[in-house]
């Protein structure tokens, strides 16, 4: 435990990353509460969950999974690029990440839109005519993918700011912890989706 | 102080591509497995694959492999905490 | 006139130089004064509750008002006073000084979390005057009542959500600070025990608070959109709400008490002039409490309809969490052994803490046992238990800390004589107010009753009279401290002869704490005679 | 503590005595030692403190002793509790319906009452269900308590050991009149109970029995008969007037005629009178068509 060298310096990069990881832990437990609820109701209402899941489009879900995983790749590459001083590649990759995020949201928009169009949204008479399991399945579906979608939006804003900072040269090969932390956040958003995908789209 | 060259590990683009490939394969796998009816194994398999994918993302994309040991301990504790919260709740629901 | 960190610095002047300051000492004081404001409201509401209960029947307020008053009293005391209390005020002010740092790791996030705290508090208070009127769910927000009642639950819950977020950011900041910013030579076993307890607390804040965050969000979503997760009419499970609520709210009681225990561990050696007994044991028991404390939430739900298996497991785990607390109590008392004790006001509060917290904790054991808790759950016995732990424990620790670090914070010393008189009033008043509630609870008087049957009259009357003694003691204490800030004598850098780092800098400390970052070579409780 | 009046009380009281006894012992000794030290080692008498860093033996001892003590406490608590969950065969079953803010006890032969009558010396099992929010049935003298949770059925059982009248409280906060949700348990000699249990109820006489219906079903907990507006619209002068109601978010006016009142009782959430909350449960399973007719006749009179 010898941190003497970092103490006098103004910027503590490891400290900054530690702060980000701690923040991600709170995010994990925030979603964790929802996973807990999901687990309990899936246990109690297996049939209803199956029925509800059958109505969701596996294709849309899979496409979004591929999009997010690929955006994670571009994010990681953009960090490697700035570390090597390749600003152009970094900017291109960041832009790609933001575009993938947008594509994810567009896909989500159509998915939700179709469901709502069919009268399936929380509290709708159409939905309430189903059994309890299905009602809860869709309740959780909207809340969990909704909260995740919100995180994607926040990520887009964050990455746009990073894009600007890299563009302005405020993030470069000697000081890139902000970009690293944004990357951590973005990968976390991907991580949550990795679990949401089988939990909602792949129940058999 | 600058973010020093020697304490950082720069992952090569190729490695990232490999990780991405792995994630893609797992995605295809999980969709495929869901198509065959294996009863309760289905759920287990889906969660196992998801956990593998998560592990890949955390170790490589999120660089945990190259961080201090302290970070790894912290991540481990947080995940265990969540598991305990869910686990203890399951002493209630199925036993009612 | 002004010295230390009170001196003007930076581009802002006047009030702005405070509310935009990123100095951990100024932020600590900001928390102190905002908290004082909210707590005054909480104290007044508590006194009103007691006044209503002086006699059976409707005395000063109707049922609906009473319900709103105890809810608000609980929400303010829990979320705006005891949870943020010690970490935000003394953690901010003293911890960086104790570990030999100039700042916390993220000063701007620190300021932001104060703003969130204020915003949350104001929103919670605003819910009184808007929408369907003051929230009447109790501080536990149990579903399905909280999703059915017409009162302004949504806004109040949103306020609490923001306060929770503020608490998370504080915790995150402190963990990073303690890991990264310790002075050279300040290894983990030279850390003062208050900083240890802040560290353990911070982990609970980071890992448990998000659970209440999502639970409160779901209450809001449920009220607006009716997704059904807590609504039995749609298949939701009200007991699941209780799980989620207590997964946070039980660990939260250790957020309240751990820092107070740290204060006790720091004050006793100073007034006994000897080193703490069993340093490592005390440090590790803080971690053990934080850890075990996350496994016991079900003890609030013995009558809820939870499965019997879960009840037995939670009961056993609850008993285990009492052991680290017992270790601490025994070690504190051993620290008095062969000391050279002077009974200053801080020590008086600390010794009362041990006595009152022992009562609170031991009655906690009565709550933990299945058979007995069935009888006393949701009665005045529980009310007495938690006032003994939160008030007798945390608030006494808070006030003790205030008297201990007051000279450091303000550079002045208060009148010992008046401080001791105030202590006597508070101590006597406290016991008169809350001890009778144990009896009332054993005799079956439920809590959250504005009206009660005649057989409960005597105990309630004694309690109400006690609350008057208590409040007069608190007023005396506040007046004494206020006078000291105005015309108290200069305190000097080390009025108590403490050994930890905060006593090595002037009072009040200068802007950057240390001219030169100290190199630590001794344990925190090695005194010079 | 109030004296116990059921078979369960004895077990619970044993656990109380054990835990509180040890606690008092510990509290007194800890406090005594603490005060003793403060006097003995006061700086006026002991000027030279001694640094003692710790003592492994002692510290091990005070981990071990509390551990043993709490395990015993746990055991007492558990065994006492087991008694509460082992319902003997052939216990008399009584259904309990809780709602804001009154109790209704339904006996196996169809008898209904708002006071709980039970025979002494016979095991009784109460099956608890709620129509709205969580309540909790609490009989201090019997040392039993169990939440009444909407959407599921919970139970308590006991065997009263002493004839007499005991208080029954609602212990879980349930809204405005939580403190008024109290009634009595009357424990009777067996033959007296039989007489009461088998006694025929009088013919339904309109007027009188409508009030009974309203009272028994908890309607009067929210709706008054004297014109004051409480949680719900008053019954006085209700019939035949124009009401402004909210139906699926839309405001509309409607006359309070027979169909309207019937619908309000059976599907209360469909039309909500403006300014009130949708708190009322449906009485589909509680009131027969005949009951509702009686109530409507009564409301017509209540000008
Ligand atoms: C600061 C807050 C605080 C603290 C520290 C505690 C500490 C403890 N609490 Fe308490 N509790 C609350 C605040 C707190 N509690 C609140 C707010 C509620 C009610 C919430 C509501 O419903 O509104 C509550 C309710 C509550 C219940 C639920 C009661 C009910 O609703 O039916 C239970 C049940 O087990 C319980 C148990 C305990 C235990 C075992 C401890 C232990 O940690 C105590 C450990 C301490 C000691 C044991 C004493 C010191 C040691 C000795 C003197 C040495 C000898 C010891 C031994 C031999 C073991 N508490
Ligand atoms: C920290 C927590 C705390 C504190 C200090 C208090 C203080 C008091 N409480 Fe508390 N009370 C609760 C937390 C607290 N309460 C909670 C959580 C509930 C449950 C609500 C619910 O059921 O939902 C409750 C419920 C409750 C009830 C039960 C209502 C019921 O169930 O019917 C009653 C009734 O007597 C009561 C009375 C009082 C009184 C008279 C005081 C007085 O002692 C007031 C005097 C206060 C003080 C002396 C404060 C001491 C602190 C300081 C002096 C520090 C000064 C501050 C700064 C310098 C910043 N309270
Ligand atoms: Cu019903 Cu309280
Ligand atoms: Cu608890």
C-alpha cells in the first residue's frame, strides 16, 4: 500500500478509475434490484413469462445485441487508438459507437412502438386481460429495457462530449482517463443488455 | 503528472477483434440453444452463456485484467453482494 | 478576524464562497447547518407526536394529521439526519484531516452531493404543500398502501431518491479518498478508528443504497403507469416490496451507527490518555458489521407472511450480527482500564452512548428472537428500540462528536459547565421519554396509533413529560454552542491533547490543511504525557 | 407485561424471561464496570496511564461468550415460534376478512360477526385475508400477530386458556383510521359459545338490518350517514342526486340511481366520484343481490 508517488500529484488516474468502478457497482445494484424482482416473478409465474416472451421479436432482440456488442468493440478500439496517439482513428471509432447507440435506440423505438400499437403497455386494458404472469412480464419488460434505454441515451451524450474533447485535443495520448471512464460506462451498459437479452427474448 | 506510459497496458486491435468474435459466437449459441427445448437446462444455459460474455467484456473490454488486484477484489465483492441479496430472498418465495 | 479556512479565498465572496466551495471543511459545515435546519423540524414534529399522545382520544390533532406528522418525522430523522449525519458532517470535516490529505478524492462531486441533499430535502418538504397533501405512509412506504393513497407520495419519494443518490456519491468519494490519499506512512493500522468506521460505512452506502433507489423509482412508476410489480390486484407481491425496502434499510441502520461507534473509539482513548484496547478487533468488527448487516434484513418481516424457512435463517443471522457489536462494547470498556480519565463533555456523551446503545442493542436481541418478536413487532417496544439505537446511539454519538471537534471546527471552546448541564437534561429526558415505551409495547400498544385505550395512559403521560425535559436540554446545548462561536475563548490547536493528525493543525485548519503533507510514524493513540 | 391467556403465551413468555434476564444481567454488569473504571482510574487518582494494546485471551473470550449466549436466545425464540406454526388437527377454522378499517369474522356455519367469539380450551385457527391493503391481526393477551396481506392467505392459531374479553388490534399501519381498527376477542365457556353459535339470526328487517350490513361490511368506516365528507362521499342525501364522476380519466355527470349504486358496490373502481381516491374494494363476493337491494332501500330513506 504505497501510494506516495501519487499523493502530491494533482491528478490521480487510478483514483479516478476507482471512482468510476465504484459508481458502476451502484449501477449494478440498481439494476440488481430489478433482476431480483424479475427472478422472483419468473419463479412464481413461469407460464405467464413464457407466454409474454413468445410475443417479443427474437430478431429485434438479437439485432440489438449484435449492435451493442459491436459498439463495445468500437469503444474499446477508440481507447487503444488514443493511447497510441492515433486521434483520427479514435474519433472515427467514437463516432461509430455513437451511431451504433443511435441504431439501438431506433430499433428499440420500433419495438416498443409496435407493442404499444397493439395495445400492450402498462395498465392497458388489452394487457390486463391477460393472466398475472404476462402482466408482470410486460411491466418488467418496459421498466427494465426502459431504464437500460435511458442509460444508452446518457451514454450517447457522454460519448458526444468525449468526442468533442478528443477533437479539441483535451484528451490525448498522455491524459485519457476521461475517455477510459466513459468506456467503462459504455461497456457496463452493454453488460446489462447481455443479461436482459436472454431474460426477455429467449424464454422457452 | 502525465498518465505514465509504463503503468498502462495497451491492448492490440486484433485482440479486441478476437474478443468481439467470441461474443458474437456466444450470441449465436445462446439463440440456438434457446430453440431446442431442454427444460430447466435452457435457463441455466442462457445464464451461463451470458455470464461468460459478461466475463469477456469485464476482463478485456473493461481492462480489469490489467488493473490492480484491489479492483478485482472490489468487483468480486459487489457481485457477491448482489448474489446474496437475490439468494437470501429465495429462502422466502419458494418456501411459502 | 477570520482565520484558517474561514478566510476568503478564490473568486467568490460571501455566501457564494460557501455554497460553491469544494473545500471539504466548508462542505462539512454546510451539511451541519442544513442538517440543523431539517432536524429542528424533525424535533418539533416529534414533540407534537408526544403531545398528541399525552392522553387517549384526539388531543391536539386528528388521525390524518398524526399520520402525516409521524411519517415526516421519520423521513426527516432517518434520511436527513441520522443517515447522512456523521459521514457527511464529520466524515467530510475530519476524515481527510485524520488521514493526512488536503482534500477528498473528488471535491466537485462532494459539493454536488451536498446540492443533491439540499434539493432532496426541499423536494421532500415541498410534498407537504402540493398534490394530495402530506404523505401518510410511514417512513417505510409499504405497498400497496403507498401506491393507493391519494397523498403526495410521488414527490416525497423522489426527494428521498435524490438524498439517497447524494449518500452514494459521498460513499464513493470516501472510499476512493481513503484508498488513494492517505499520507505517507499512514498504513491501514495507523488509521484512526473513526476513519475506519467511515470506510466501512461508505461501502454500505455504495452497495445498499441503489436498492432503495430502484424501489422508490418503482413506487413512482407504479403510481403513474400501474405496471403491477407491487400491486396484488395485478399479481404483484407486497412482501417483495418489504424485502427490497429492508435490503437497504437494515444496512442503513449500520450506516447510522458505525460512524458513531468510530467516534466513541476515537474519544475514549483521548480522555483516558491511553491507547485503545484491541485496535484491530475494533477495526475489523466494523467491516464484519457492514458485511453481516447485509444478511439480516428479514428480521423486520417475521409477521409479514414470509416463509418459515426464511424466518429461521434470518433470525439466526441477526443474532450473529450482535457479536461484533458486543466486541466493540467490551473493548471500549477495557480501554478505560488503567487509564487516567478526565470526564469532559465529549466523554459524558460517549459513556451515555455505551449505556443507551447497550439497551437499544440488547432489546434488539428481543426483536431478533422469533417468538418474542411476534408479540412486540409493530408495537411501541420497537419504537423504543429504535429511539434507543438511533437517538441514544447515533444522535448521542453525533452530539459527542460535535463537542469533541467543535474547537477544531470553530476554533473556540464552549462552556463546559453549561454543556454538562445540558447533557444531564438530555440524558434524563431521553430515558424518561423512551423507557416507558418498552412497557407499553410489552403490554400490547401498537405503534402509529394517534389514539389508544385507557390502560396505556400512564406510560404515555410520563413519556410526554420526558420529551419536554429532553427538548429543553437540546435547546440549552444549542444555545451554549452558539454562544461559544460568538464569544468563546480561543481553543488552540489541541485542547484535548489528541494524538491523531487533525490535532496537529491549527484550529480552525488552514485552507489546504497541511503546509506539508505529514509523514506518519506512530499509531493514532500514542499520547505524550 | 399483560398476563397471557393462551397456550402460546407460556412459550413466548419463557423466551422473554430468558432473553431479557440475560440482557439485564449484561447491562447492569457492563454499566457497573464502566462507572467503576471511571472513578477508579480518574485522573485525580491515577496520573500515570498504562498502555495496554490488547489481550488475545480476553478478546477470544468475549467473542465466545456472546456467541454462545445468542445461540441460546435464538433457540428459545425458535422453539417458541414452532408452537405457533403447528396447528393441531381439528382446530376450529374461522375466516377473517380485514379491510380499511374493520374486521369481519366468518364462521363455518355462515355466521358473521365483527367481534371474535371463541370457546375456551379449544384450538382455533384464523384464516386471514385482506380486501385492500396490509393489516395485521394482533391479540396481545394471546401473544399472536400475523399480517393480513392482500392476494394471499395467512393464518394464526391459538387455544384460549382463560374466559374473558381481550383486545384485538390492527398492528400494521393501514391508513387514516388504523388506530380505530380495534375490536374484542370474547372467550366463552364452551356451552355458552355453543348457544351463541347455533342461535338463529333474526329475519332480515329492512332498515335495521341494512345498517347492520353497512356496519359489518365496513362501509361506515369511510361513508358517513350525517353528511360529513370523510374518505368517501357521505350516504346522506346521496340517492337520486347528480354526481360528477371520473370514468377512465374522463369526467362526466350521472344520476345516483339504482344501477349506479349497484355498480359502485360491485365495480367501485369504474366510476370514481370527483375529488376522491379509488380506495374501495369490490363487494362482489361479500354482498348478495338481496343484500344490495336492502342497502339501496335504506339509502333511499336516508335524506
Ligand atoms: C441505529 C440504528 C439501529 C441499530 C444500530 C440497530 C441494531 C439492531 N437492531 Fe434494530 N431497528 C432500527 C434501528 C437500529 N437497530 C430501526 C429504525 C428499526 C425499526 C424500523 C421500523 O420498523 O420503522 C429496528 C427494528 C429492529 C427489528 C425489527 C423489529 C420489528 O419490527 O419487529 C429487529 C429484529 O430483529 C432489530 C434488531 C436489531 C439488532 C439485533 C441490532 C444489533 O445490531 C444490536 C447489537 C448491539 C448489542 C447486542 C448491544 C451491545 C453489546 C453488548 C451490551 C454486549 C453483550 C451482547 C451480547 C451477549 C450479544 N431491529
Ligand atoms: C434519529 C432518529 C430519531 C430521533 C432523534 C427521534 C426523536 C424523537 N422522536 Fe421519533 N421516530 C423516528 C426517528 C427519530 N425520532 C422514526 C424513524 C420513527 C418512525 C416513524 C414511522 O413510524 O414511520 C419515529 C417515531 C416516533 C414516535 C412514534 C409514533 C407512533 O408510532 O405512533 C414518537 C412518539 O412518541 C416519536 C417521538 C420522538 C421524540 C419525542 C423525539 C425527540 O426526542 C425529539 C428531540 C430530538 C432530539 C433531541 C434530536 C437530537 C439530535 C440533536 C440535538 C443534534 C442536533 C443537530 C445538529 C447540531 C445538526 N418518534
Ligand atoms: Cu388495519 Cu392498521
Ligand atoms: Cu433491522
